């Protein structure tokens, strides 16, 4: 059974309804959000080296960082004194100890076609781009990289980074050119990381046990008895391929979603199905199931993403509990343009309307540098649509340092004004999300009661 203080509370506001539609987001159930329960990753070998982990590599001999010259597209050098983006590599995990390294411009580090020189020129990862990371037992931050030629990467000079070291790999002295200090500067703990981290043998057991225990019918009973009208259920794009989704994803989330509809209908609740993770990642965040944090969703992914919406709408349109479908969670600006997003929203809306004229279609505002009112004109041309806006009392230490009353005042003075901007007469409805975490339970109760009063 889920721990409720970590749930997102969402409210549908409209100028025409007397009361808000109160829902709870069932986060970290069918789409992993590691920050909500990091212990789920504890059984993974080398759990600090998951897909998307950003690392910097310092030569112990040169006391300089490796970098991809120009961010990628040419050679690797060992001449940097201060690490930044060019000196940061994103891991692609093959198994517990074998990895690819992706650079800023999205090429992979590998051996040049002829010879042992290290370059970052390939847009795909294969044998020449695969390295065995060997960690010092006494100090796991001291590592060696073994190429598939059997030799180790070494930094002989600031301009010579090669994979041709054949020395004693049991010695870890600073003077050894094949020894590097690995510094982790960023991690991801999403669906890709947990499934690929556990691997094909163990991941199905881990995920299915989580799905069967994290949310149960008892949760719906509890929510219903506490006057919650519905649930918002995040799903990933791979659900359309259930029961055999592309690797490393695990089949079974579709059955869990079917169960959720049964439980919701049993207790008179409604379900909002939310496409939380689109193929290619719409925001680069771990909850979009990105592999390495790059945001790559765009026009080329639109047809497949619309197909997911079509599948979900066809499956649930006639279910009594189905009330809405969210076409995409938190697309990020400026990586996704407004033009790309509205074209997708139009296609997704039309896919839903093939099966139901009454279900609401939810359109998420872009996060990042974007006008919160930018979808109002577009949405006003559609029927029964909702603008989804996310205003978190989270992700800033100031909120946790505030008293309950200060958080409440912030909601009344700031959040209510934010919501009024996107709630216009005869316009689309607005669906607001608010989250509190890292606070005392009593503070959370007080703040939640305040959110429930906003309309």
C-alpha cells in the first residue's frame, strides 16, 4: 500500500463547476519515479552506475579531465583542468560492468576505425564503443576502462588518449596512465534504469511484485472513503506493446491498469489515464523513462505517440470509470516547440474522439520558458478539453523551511493567481497539480485542505 504523503494531489478547476474534481496521482506505480522510493534500486549491482548516470573522468597521472573536443564529433583529449559539459559522459549500461559513454553532442566514445585512438564520432553504439569498467575494490571511484580489444584506455599525454595499455591491471598507483578517478555528477532513477539495471532475468519479478503491492483495491477504498473523486494514473508508452514490450521494459502494466479501472468502478471513482512517458522523452526527466536524460521526443515520434493514445482510448472509452486522458505529461520548452506540441495535441485529440465524445482530453502546458496561457487559444477550439498546469510546493528548499501557514499564504497569494490566468470564462477547464513532501504530516494536512478550497 502506497505511502500517501508522497502522492500528488490534483484538482480540476472551472468557472462553471461548484466544486473542484479532487484526484490523487498514483505516482511511482506503473512509471517509476525513484525519488519517491530509492530503496527499489538497492538490489542492483553497481547501482550508482545506471543508464544516464553522468560521470567525469580524471587521469591520476595527468591530473586532468578527459573531454570530448567540441562536445563530440572528433577526438578525446586529456587536457581539461576544470570539468564542464564537454568533460561529462552519460552512461549506457549494457550489463553490470559493460557500458557505452555518450557525449554532449550525442555521439559515443569509441575506437577509431583504424587504430586505438579514442574518438567520439559514432551516432550508434557497438563493439568499438563498449567498455568494461573495472573498479578498485578498495576505492570504487578509481577505475579502468577495458576496450573490446582487451587493452585498457590510457592518457599518456594531454593529446593522446588511446586504448592500448597492457600493463599490470592490479596496481592502482597514481602514476599509472590507465587509472582514472570517476566522479558522478548526476543520476537518473526511472523506469529505464530500474528495468535495465536489474536485467531481463530479475526485472520482471521486481516490477510485478511492485505493481501487485504498491497500489491495491484497499487504496481505492481508502481514497473513496476520504472524499477523493478519482485517480490519475501515469503510464508509459511501452504499455501499448504489452505483454512483450521492447527491452528493457517489462510486460504487465496493462493488467495493472485494467485492475485499477475495476477497483475505481467498485468504489465509484473516476480514472484519468496520463501518458507520463513518451518514447524519446518529452522532458529528459527520469519519470519520462529516458535512458540518458536527453530530450529527443518531437515530430518524428508523434505518430507512435498518437498510436499509444489511440490504443488507450479504444480500450477504456466504454469503461464506466474512464473520465479523461492526458496526452502528454510535462513537455519541456524550449526543446519542444509550441507548433510541434499543438500538432500532436490535435492528432491526439482526434484519436480520442474516435471512441468517445464525453471523456475529457487533458493538454499539459509546457514546463520551462513558456507562457502559461499559450494553449488557451488552441484549446478553445476543441470540445471538453482541460489545460494541465503544474505548480509544485516542492523542489525548492524554501518550501520545506516555511511553516504550514506560510505555505498556505503562498497558495492563496500566488497559486490562486496563477490558476486564474489559465481559467477563463467559456474557455477550457484547468487542472492543477500541487505536491508537498519533506514536511510534517500535520503541515501536509493543513496545506492539502487549503488546496481543496481553491476554485
